[in-house]
C-alpha cells in the first residue's frame, strides 16, 4: 500500500510539473507565442511588408514579455480573413487581452463581440477599430497633427514656412505645382492625416501659390489602397503622363507614408526627374530606414517620426492597467469616435524629420545608429 501511495504521489507531482510547463507555451505551430507567466496577450499586426509594423510588433512583444506576459504575435500580411482567424485563435487560446493594429477597422465586429463575450479587453493599436462597441481603448499619435506636419514639411521644402509652420517673410510667390496622395481608405487614420494636411495646404491652394495640376483634390481620388507603394507609383506615372507632358514640372508631392513616397520617387526617376535639378519636395511618414537614407540622398525631403517604442509602452501600460483592474491613462476622450462610441485614447507626439535634424531626432534617441542611416 505504501508503494502504491508513493507511486500516486510521484505521478501527481509529475502531472503538476507538466501543467506548469504547458502554462508558458501558448504558441501555435509557428512559435508565435513566447514569454512569461502573467497570462497570454494576443498581438495582431497587419503586415510584415512594412518595416514600420515589424518594429511595432517587436517593440510590443519585447515590452509585454518584460512585464511578465506570454505573447502571441501574429502578422496577417494585409489579408483580412487571416487577421480575423488569427484573433479567433488568440481568443481560443485564452488570451487575457488583445492589442490589435487592424487591416480594415470595419471588419472585426463579429470577432470583437466574441472577445467581449469572453471578457477579453481590446486595445486598438495606432489604427482605430471602427463600428464596434467592443473597443476599450485606443493608443496612437495625434493623427490630425501628423497630417499638419506632413503639409508643413512640404511648405518648408518650398521655402514658404519654417518647420514650425510660421510663414517666411521672404517666401517665394509661386505658383508651385503640387500633387496629393492619401492613405488607404479602409484605415481610419488616413482620413485624419488627409484632413490635417489639406487644412494646412488649403489657404495656399486658394490663393494660387499651390496648384494641383491634375485636379485630383478629393480624398477618394488621392487614396492608396493598403498604402501600396506600387499602386502609388502607377498613379504618379498616370498623373505625369496626363498632366505634365507639356514640359511643366511637379514641384511638390504630398505623400502620407514612406512606402508611398518611394513609389512616387520611382515614377519621377523613370520620367527623367533628377535630384538637384528641379527635383520635387516629397513628404512621408514613419521614418523607415530606406526613406531616411533617401532623405540623406535628397530624394525625399521629409518624413514624420512616430516613436514606436513609446507607442508600444502606452499599449502595454494600458493592457497591464486593465488586467490589474485599474483605469489606463488617457489624454483624449472626445476626438476618436469609431461610429459607435468615442474610444478613450492616449495620443503621442510626432516630429518632422529633414536632412538637417536626422541625427538630433533619430540617432540621439537611439532609434537608429549613425552607421545605419549612412550605410
């Protein structure tokens, strides 16, 4: 009898040990989950095709793991059904919270209801999730201000204002030909960027300083589905063929994202534009390394730096507070209505980056090394 009791005790102890081990291995077959024992948090990112989202995913994962959580980080490669399936799997695995950078913020209603039914809080990461009651908090940047900064960088490149947006006393009168690009119509942020930029450029378009030669001034005309650089290149080529075959030149291009900017640069290069000889002023966003190098080369004039490390910190702090039964810190409770509710938000600041301040903004902050930006 004693031997049997001893055997039962050993088996029970082994079972407990195995149970403890399985609690820290909530990954899928691809090894998407890893980390500590504070519970599983699902992190859904849109795509690895953008350097920006790779940096975001890595920053969120690293900081969650430091906080003691197990992390299931997934990328959907801009495929909406894939992202829905990934989130469903996170719920099935027992996620305690979800941090979601949506591909299309209008398509997650059903899966977010499933999350709510399982008492799983949802944090919208950078892109506001629309048309759902089941979005608890939103972590992002002041996206209207980002649009203002993009337009300001264009105006600065043309010599009309300084980087703070103050008009220069010796500003040229123009007119300057400008073409406008917008982000993806299924991304709520794109409309904020567009409004901030157009509100800033509008006085100059009304007084004739800026001329949109193509006539394409509406968001739907300028929109770039999925922020696709190749689509932007194709549209820029069409604009040049249709409107600039008479020998006139594009002087500036409003671009809302570095990947779009690189597509525009390719179109201009193919059309015979040369850096240093009437090359247009081109804006951007996200301070992607290839575009920072392009700024150094004079191909892109500016980008907007949004520190993904700080955004990740805000999202992690939100998740931690919620899971501890506390109220996350927010600084905006009025501006981000997702069509169903105003989502409490925390908005971070962004910075204009031009060639002269790359070291002060990107290198001194440790975001890039000097070797990376000059390599």
